[in-house]
C-alpha cells in the first residue's frame, strides 16, 4: 500500500484491499464541505482545497467513478469545487441536495426532481421564527434552493444558539412536511425521503461497483456511513474515512480511517492515485 495510511478496522482493510485489487470497479464518494473544502464562517466563501481537483483528476481515470455527495445544490458544488471541464474528471458525478439533483460531467447538465412546496413555506416563516426567539444576532440564513439552513457559527455562543433553535426549527420543519438535519453549527430544513445514504447506495448499485470508499466529516454523513455498512453486509467491501473533526465524534467512532481535515483528505486521494498508477 506504499504511503497510504492503514485503516484501523478489519472491514476497512478489506475495503481498501478490494479497491486496490480492482479499482476499475470502485466508486469513490466524497462529501464537499469539511472534506474537500475547509469549513468557513460564510458558506458562500467555501472553495475546494487547492489540491482537490488535481488529486481527483489523477485518481478518477483509475476508478469506476468519483461522486461528490453534498447537501449543496449540485451546480453550486460544481462551481465552488471547480469541477467543470477538467481533463480526467469526465466521469465525475455530483449528487446535490442529498441526491435530489445530479450533475454529470459528461453532459455538464443538472437533472433535478420537482421542488417540495414546504421549502417555500418555511422560507417565508423562518425570519419570524428567528425573531421570536431572539436569534437574529449572529445567525445567518443560507438559501439553498431546495432547502434552507440556519448557521449559528457566528453567534456569540454558537452551541447555545444551536441548541436553542433545534426544537423550534424542528417543529417548523415538521409542520410543513420537512425534516431538520443538524450539522456542524448549522440546522438545515429540507424535504424527507432523501439523504446522503440513499443517494450513495442508489449510485453504488446503479454502477454495479465492487468496492466503495466514502469520506465525510459531519452528522449528515452518518447516513452515508450507514449505507456503506449496509453494502458491506450485502457483500460489497467498503472503506469509511472521517475528515477529522472533534465537533462530530459520532462519525469518528464509526470510521475505518481518520484523517485530520481536507488537506489530509487531498493528500490521501493523491497518494491513492499514485498507488493505483
């Protein structure tokens, strides 16, 4: 395995071995924020790590597919990632809005399901809810098209603001047929029935992959981890990578391999590409 780090679990070692033995049958799934891009106070300023695209372009030709699985709109992830028109990434797929949108590099187009009407209702009511709970100071609403998110990272006490809003926003989401997805100092209100696990599992089965690697950093990635664990139980080896975060110990305890953030993820992907060459 050369310079590659060693997974700490038997299942992880089996997953990596299967990927190395038959990379042409492997799907590499990656979260965007916190995995390929650093977490920043303003999500609109997030951009892929400078080494991410070169590492992916070196890796992608050796595997069946690279799929970026994100809660962001697919087009936004493509733009912030700089993924379009890159030699080597012709088969890249971005599954945006937890799979409700799909961008394929081969066509350069986004396919999307119809929007959920509850998102528009929540969008209209959310300012009033934040005002009633005195949560305007330091919070920030992110418009995500098919979802709406409230960030508390800029608040005077981010965790206290997060905890105070979790209940009211959960009630607001439920009232309009949505679900509340907690993340790293962010609460996202989005349609039910789709998550990163559903998106990843459907894509892996669609491609007929013989192995899968998934890397993530946040609570929303737990569903993708669970999907890989299910695929393992069905006979498809998998490797779970946590882009190290002390904010999400739930993910770290289920990972086969811990790497300390996006820079280390990029190094791992580049080393994997070199090993496969």
